[in-house]
C-alpha cells in the first residue's frame, strides 16, 4: 500500500518517489534539472522547463501506483522567479539561490545587519530571496508596479509549483521556505513589515504563509498536497529523532552543514544560523541551530580524495581552511576561504587532498564541540556524498569522541517529505552504520588543538574557553 508520494525540486535534479506504509521509498524517478546559465555571478535556468520537468516526473512516478496518495513537496530554498498571473508564463528565469545579484542590497543594508539577524536568525547575504528581489525591483520600476497591481506574481520555486498545480487557486509558501527569504519574522511566523521596508519590497506582493504539514490543498491532477517544506528541513526530519536536541546531523555534499534541534526556548549559539525546520498544524514551529561549510566539494574536486586514508591524517604540521567562497557559520569570513599556513612546495596531490580533508574534519569537530558545550550530544549522524569517504568518517569520530554513525539512506529529503505527507507515525529504524575507529589517534587530536589556536590567531578572535 502506498502511504505517500514525494516530489523533490532540487538544484541539479528533480526526483519523485512513492513511500509504503513501512516508511520505505519505492519507484524512485529522477531527471536532471534544466541546465544552469552562469554568467558574472548570475545563476539562471528556464523556469517553465523546470516546472514541466517536475510535473512529468510526478506523473511518471504516479503511473507506478493505482492510488492517488497524499503528496509532499520539498524544494531548494531561495530560488525564485516572477511570472504573469494571467498567462502563467515566467517573466524572469528561475533565479538560483547561488545567484549573487543581491550583493548591492546587502552592502546597502550592512548597518542594519543586527536587526535583520535578530528577526530572521540568518546572516545578511545575497543567497536569499529578499536581497535579490530588492535589486530587481529597484532596477525595474515597471515590474514593481505590475506586482503591486497583481498582474504579476513572485515567489520561491515551491510557490510557483503549487500555483501551477492548483491552476492559480493558491498563492502560498510554507513557514520553512519563508524563513529563508530574509523577509519573515521567525518569532511571529509572518512577513515582517520592518524587513519588507528595509529591502523596499511591498508586503502585499508576497504569498500567504501556511504551516508545513496538514495543508489539504486539492491539485488538478487528483492529488492532495499535504506537506510542503524546504529540502534541508526534510532531510533533517528523516535523519534525526524528532524534537531531540541530543543528536546532530553532519551533511557533507556540495557544501556542508552541521545541525541539531533546539529545545523549546533554547537560544541559538552566537554566530550560528537559527533554522526554522517546520511548522506543524497547530502552527507551532520547530527550530534548529546550524553551522555551515561553504563550497567544500569544489575545494576537493581537483584532488584524488578517494585515495586518501585515515592513516594519512596528521602527517604534516600544515594547517588549512577548505571553503573557497569563504568561511561559513559561525565565522562568516569571506577573506579566508582556501588558505594554507605554509607553502605547499614538495607536497603530492594526495597530501594536499589530506590537508583539505583535515580542514573539513576540524571545522565539523569545532562546530560539534560548541553544540555539545551548550547541550550535551549523545549521537552524531553523517550523511551526504562526501560522508562516504572513510577518512572523513574516522577523522570526525576520532576528534569528537562522541558516538558517530553513517546514514546509508540516500534520499533523505524525499524520505522526510513523504513521512510528513503521509501523516503516519513511521516506526522504521534509521539505516545507519556505526563508525568504529581506533581508540586513539593522538597525533590527529593534538593537531586539532593546534589548528584551533592557529584559526583563532588567523581570525583575530579570543581563544576558546572550552
């Protein structure tokens, strides 16, 4: 029996899958997302082609079942477009979250960054919907007028897809997606007049914010949309025990993030992102604290990382940082991205690769230590493509000294989305392998302690008190 169907609107691929009543995904269907056109920091793709691809994937997956199960939708966050309300035709391409055209808005608003962070739990960066839309409306006054008059609509990718699948009956987003726009007050769970004023975006042009689950929206294809959520939130829901703050998820892919749930009324750590994971039917929100690693896959791409082994770690006294686009949370330092403490003369490609992997291990460990200091952690889970590397698995396990397991399930966003849509209590156990490392790797642990002091000195920050 099919319990749900899930559709994942990813950056590089679009996927759908059925989920049975035991929580297992079946009939995975996938296609590549439309090719991204990248020029001068702008990342765009064909929005109509993307929507048609998603709809075709959904129908193909549905053909595998005779039922019309509840639908869950998860989406890449902050990618958006503007479209014509009458024709449904996109006015702009799909503008990716990776696009940096919002930089000028961020520069203009630097003096208000503390206010923005207080309301959103996020840093002021061009990744988000708000800064990019602000620039577009400044540059195109006619667009602003058409949006205010209701001739055109704008929203993130989930909003466009729901609008299409309901023939324009619903112009909505969910709280988890709205929370990553820099326009929503995450405490009040609504669009913020203060933020809209700062970004000079009319409040009236934004979609309605709904809870993430229990939507009950009828679609034209006979399905009912029951859940809509950001892709990272969906992955978190499928990977960690709900509502516990004693587990952390480390996802290592194109970028990386380390995240754990926040207990009720627990403050987020200084410098870290406060993530709204989802909002339930009772309109209560679940929050998480998040540290980030930027662009780590691109740093590793030129090197033979698959040849590196745990025995290679701590073989030199060179320290490094491995985030080409700048250090992520909690540091947010664009001036230090890919950086080595000494010259690399005489090192092999494998040795350089090991240094970069050490940097990832150390950054993850540092974040986990800070999480553990605030609320003790009892279990850490690794996921994402890079987490398959034994050197990362064992390095993190050896440095943090908290039980670490590797999640084998590959489609965590689809899994979490389907679970939310089904409304069932899924009782299946996590599919995870415990990482068994040597009792000690003294050299690596000692190098990590030296790396922390080097990083503090490099960034000019006070030494760690724990």
